[in-house]
């Protein structure tokens, strides 16, 4: 790699508990060397802010304003704070494969027409155990509208693209869907199929989070659907969204959330994939973070 552009990795967090450690260590474990880490606290009360400020590395910035602004606002804030020409998304309870930045940056460098790149993912449970695979693939307009199409927390894109397309604050729990649908016709996002991200799966959303997510999903479909896939398909997707909400609610009531989660596109890990996931996780956990080691 002739030129290694600075990558700003942004992690907003709100009470992530011990999961923050794995997320941060996975950044330090990257084979790609030129990064900065921006940790933005959104009102944590679980000691995670203090844990973050214990890091002693000039590449790491920790910010706190005492407010709870929500994820979309914090993501826009990270873009404004980023010093890099590339910005990488990541959630505080997830982790990135050690090769993630290297492969995503390499693809963007080799393809100047691309705006950003997402990846596939290993799904891990609350105890960091690999459970399933989510292979990335290029989505159609209908797939982006119906399911989002791209794995949002694995997104690495040019800062200029993020600046031109800020997150809307009007679609809580569907801000990623709105972004990808709004930019689908005018942007070039590529999907690396390989699992370069560890996505922590806690099951189907429940209660208020479930209702908010589906309600805003339908707002996105109704606003952008007719221009993207036509009115007939839009009405079909609206009905499908309502059906999924009802099915999720029923699954929660009768205790079948795990069975319902299989419909999210997850596949079974092969033996080699399971070994790769375990090996990467072991390497991440063994990676030291200045200020955390005694």
C-alpha cells in the first residue's frame, strides 16, 4: 500500500459495560496501522466513560458532554470530529476482525469511484462465542428498502461522503435504512462478502424498541419507496413490515425469538469459519491497550 490514509474509527457508546473492552482492543489489533479512535459517550452511567479515559494513547480521543443525544446525532458528531479522510463505523458492543481496515482501505484505494464499503460478519453471543455467519452481498433497490441491504456498523466510507449525506435525526432505530435508501441511486457502496466484523446478536428487538424500529422503517419505505421501486412494490413492503412486526411480537410472547431470528439471513458456520472467528477473537483479546494493562 503506497499511501496509508488516516482512518478515523468512531465508536459512540451508551452503557456498553464490559463489551467496550473488546471493541477497543479490536481497533488496536488492526493490521492497518494508520488510524485514530474517537470514543463519544452519549450519557453513560456504568463506568464505561472512566474506562475509556484510562486509555493512554495519543491516537485515542474520548469526548463527553453529559447529554443523551441518540445514535444519529453522535454519528454526525464523529464525522465532524474526524481528522481522517476515511471514517469507519463501529458499535461499542461489537468488534472488528484484525484485517477489516486493511481490506476496506485497500479496496477504496484501488477503486476511486467507490464512496464506501461494508462487509459480512460473524455473529457472536453475549459470551463472545461465534454463532452464525452473515455473508455480505450487493443488494438490490428492493433489498435496501426492505432490509437495509448493507451491514451498517461495518461501513467504512470517505469523510466527504459522510459530510454530503449526514444522518437524519427523524428515524430513530432506522437511521441506517434511511441513509442507505436515500443515497442508493447516487452513491457507490461496495460489499465485501467476507466476515470482517463481529456483530453481537442479542435476538429480536423487544417492546418499545421493536415498535419504534418498525414504525420508522415504514416511514422510510413510504417516503422513498415510490421513487425507488414503484407504488405497488412500496405497498407490498409496507404490508411486509407490519407483518414482521406482528410476527416478532408474537414470537416474543410465546418464547420463539431464536427461531424467528433465523429469518434474518444468518447461515451456519463451517468448521474453518468457526476456527477463523475464534482465532481472531483470541488475537483481539490478547492485544494490549496502553493504560489498561497492569
